[in-house]
C-alpha cells in the first residue's frame, strides 16, 4: 500500500498515456481497493485499459485476508493477473492484539499454495502508521513471511516505510529468499547500493516522478537494468502530472518514461529489461 499521502485529488480520471513500444508488467497493484470510499474498480475494464497501453501483465496484491481471498479468485479468472498474498505490516499488530494473527498466517499459507499466487507479500515493516507498541508483532510477522517465501519458493515483496535499517537487518538475519523485491522503493542511494549488492530487485512506483523525489531518482540511477521493476501501487501514488488522482495500471507508461530518462536508456530497452526481470521473479503468466 501507499507510502506517501497523495494531494490534489479532484475526482477526474487521467487520460491514457501513449502506448509503450514493448509490453511491461505492473508488479504491484491493488485491484480490490477503492479510494475515498468509492466503488471497487471494474476489474475487466481496468485490465483492458492497461493492456491497451502496453501493460499486459499485472501482479495483484492482497494484503489482508479479504484481499488474499479476492486475489486467489481473480487470478483464476483473468490470465493477465498473477497474485501475491500476505498480512500487511499494519494489520499484523491489530491481529496480534485480537489473538488471531496465527490463524491469519495459516490461511495465508493455504492460499499461497495456489499455483498462480507467485508472491508472498506485501510484508515488511511500517513505523509510520504503527507505533512502538506494534513493532514486535510486525517484526515477528515479517520473519514468518520470509520463512514462508523460502519454504514455498515464491518471491518476497517487502513494504518498507520509515524502517530501512530494520528491514535490511532482518533480511540478513533470516536469510532473504532468492527472489526479494523492495516494493515501492523509498530508500536513498546508499540503501540502493546495499540492496543491489545483496541481489534484491528494486521496484519503483509513481513516487519517482514527483518533483521532490530527487533522492529517489538518484537511487534509481545506479540500479542495474536486470534488477529494476515498475509498479503502480494502485489506487495510490499516481505519477505526475496526475498526482492525487486515482491510480491504475494504465498509468505505468508515465513512470516508465521518467525512469528511462533517469537511467539514460531508451524506452524500449527499459521495457524489455522490466519485462524480463519480472518473468525471472514471478515466472511466466
């Protein structure tokens, strides 16, 4: 889920960007979520809009039990979708307090056995929305999800908000899965270097297009093409110039074109690299 508060939402839908020259993957989207208490998105329409601009594959992320159940259902119905499931780090302390976290983990593990669920995540740490009293439960849940990813051979997608040092420490302590993705990467250039050295994949969202995101663009600039992914984190983090509107996978081309400029590569080369990296992480659709 989102790491930055959006601003300027005026209810208008951004126009479709120009189609990408080669297809890419939105490797993290929440098609079960609506913004501002609105109706859930029309799933078929969302997918068709994305495909029309070259975003022909998506990873739907369910980060609570309802979202995980939804994900298991829609990946069977829509060949453009693969799925990821987990208990989000902000949910884990609440479930722990109610005494239902272990039960939730068990259901997540059952759902994760589905062959089109290729991701354990988003899991990780969030010290912005959860205070010190929730840290222990978050960290325990993060460690459990790391273990599940390794036991199942699935990719791990990590949510990291205001928790860079602990995320990297716990991954080192537990031993990261072979395919580890920093979803909506928000670290600086030094963190990017460490993640690159460890072989992690860094996924960039619409935040990289924001005017105040120069440190994030600096981090992106050093990432090898074979470790880069792109995402929307829809319905949040809409790329410029539509920041604040509802995000959707069809807006990925705006982020890709900004990323290509930062990396000083042409757009087709970046599309090809992102597509190939996505299939190395998640397998064929």
